[in-house]
């Protein structure tokens, strides 16, 4: 039986990646969907582990062949996306697929897989808390933080298109709620 899909989307700073990493260590038979990108490798990144690295031309050809579930041109000539073949490779092994994607990508994956997928939106408790988390990272300028907060407002408008919303006020509680959510979906 093909595996099910768990789509996690959230604004930057919501704790989505931390929750996904936690769930991958639990007993849910999860495998992470590796995204494709046309950007160059950075540092010690490995093709097929960190990303599926494609040239811009290869990426565009796959778009033309309808091989992506979702894709986005983040910057001119710099694409990111989820290949249908990557998802089916995981599902055909009987594993469940977990995604860490932006809200538009999450909505598109859910539309494609319908009842086989559970779309989960991770939300910070407030804009103020989100800003505090972003500042505590010490990785972004004030300008970048302001842009991320504006993007949060845009992304929040999509939350009603997700099957469930988990408010990440305390990470341990968010872990428990995410585990219960996956457990319930797998046992339907």
C-alpha cells in the first residue's frame, strides 16, 4: 500500500523544520521529500541528500513535462520544486512522505494528493513572538526580518486551506500535537 503524505508549511521562525526533524526520529515510517533546485551546491551539500541539483535548463524541461507537484522561481533563474517521481519513489516503498514546504507549495501538494495527504500549518503564537524568534536567531538584518514578518501576514491568509493548524507556543507541546496528528491520520 502506498504511503501517506504529511505536508508541513509555516512562516520562517515558526519552528516547522524543528518539528519535522523531530517527527523523522519517531516511529512513523517517514521519509523526507528531497526538493529539486537549480541553484549551485553550497559547501558540503550532496546531490540526492540535501537537494536534487539540476541546471536551470533541466529544471525548465521538467516543468514543461509536468514533472513537478509544485515549483517556484525564487529568484531569476533560481528554481525550487518537488518532483512527482521523488514522492512516488518514497510512497512505492510503503514509506510515508514528509514535506517542509512553503504555503503555496503545501496547498498545491494537498490538491494533487487529496485524501492521501494531510496538510499541517505551523503557526507562531503571535507576530511579536515570531519577530522575537527571528531576532534571537541573529542571522538576519532588520530589513530581512521586516520582510519575513510581511510574508508571515501573507502566509497566514493560507492557513484556512490546511487540514489542521498547530500553534507552536512551546516546542514540546507542538511535538506532542504533531505526533498525535500523524498518529490519528495514519489510523484512519
